[in-house]
C-alpha cells in the first residue's frame, strides 16, 4: 500500500519528499537521467500529472516512469481522463477549499468507477488552494477562490472538516510556479489542528524553504517546475536532505 509507504517514510525520515513529473514539461529523453538522479539524491517518490495534457501521452509516460524506477508513481490528476493502471496509486482529490460542486464531488463520482476498474489504490486527499500572489492554474480550472494566505484559521477549520469527512491527507497547494509558497503560520495551524499528514507544494524554490515547511508541520513536500530547468538538478540532494529532518539531525 502506497499510503502505508508514505506513513512509514514520514516516521523514518521525519517527512517525505516527492517530485512532480508533468508529461508536458519534461521530455522523454531527459526522463531517465532525471529519475536516476532523483533516486541517487534520496527522493521518496513521484507525483505524475498536469492540469493540461495537450501533446503528451499520459499513459505511456507513466509506463515509462515505472520502467525506470521502483519508487512510487502516484497520479496527481488534473482530470478524470488521467486515470491509468500503470501507476501505483492516485490522489483522490476533493477541492475542499472551494465551493464548486464539480470539484468537491462531481468529478469524483465519474472517476471512482474508473479507479476501481483499474485497481488503483485511491488515497483520499483534501485539496486546499492557498492564495499565492497570482492566479494559478489550479484556481482557474477549479473555478474556486483560494483561501487567503493571511487566514490560517480558515485553513485549519477547512482541513479539520476534510479529516472528519475521511480524508487521509491534506494538500496545501500554492500552485505551480507560485509567487509565494504556503505560509509557515498556516502550515503550523493546519498541522496542529489535524492528525493526518499535511502535504505542501507550490513555490518552494530553495532547500531552506522546504526545511521551514517541515519544521512548521508539513509531512510531505512536493516540488515540481523548479527542476524543469536542468541547471537546478544539482540542488535535488539539498532538498532531500532539508526535508528528511530526522536524518539530518542524526548525521
């Protein structure tokens, strides 16, 4: 079970580090060296997905990822059409920060039978879009307002409601390439109020920023488009060490 793997990784390392692979933003010729480099640097797994898949073949991309690595490949779906059995699991997302019923339950009703048929492990995840300073793709496509970044109490209450509804993860999302990451105060408020692991992603562009998110209570850190620039690949190990706070302390 991938969810158990994530929990065990969090227990052993203090937090888990995942990298988002977007089929539209990484070419297949770079995929092999990038994943191999991630493995050597201590990355714990991959999210695979994107809001728009215009040119890439999502299914064959996942298959290629699984040919390269034994690390988990978890679908981070941008739509119902992004469900394929080659992956190890899927984040079964509900945009609990918004009030658009299509993204609270509508799309999920369509996706659930497909996930069951494909025999994918669903991981119920309360997805919360956080104000980041500019309109993000997630905001645009979900047609929902983000939670104001200066309102940690709203975020904490929303996350607790998601937990009570049965969500196993809370995902605080600032958005791909966000101007500002999720505030540390908000992460602390949510993690203090809830008992399920908190994922934080969007706008994390430095290892020290990742460490601050973990120290504030994040249990899973996700980085994505920062490593679309090959010049930044040399920082992956630094990110991994920053996230794996227990290992850093014991070294």
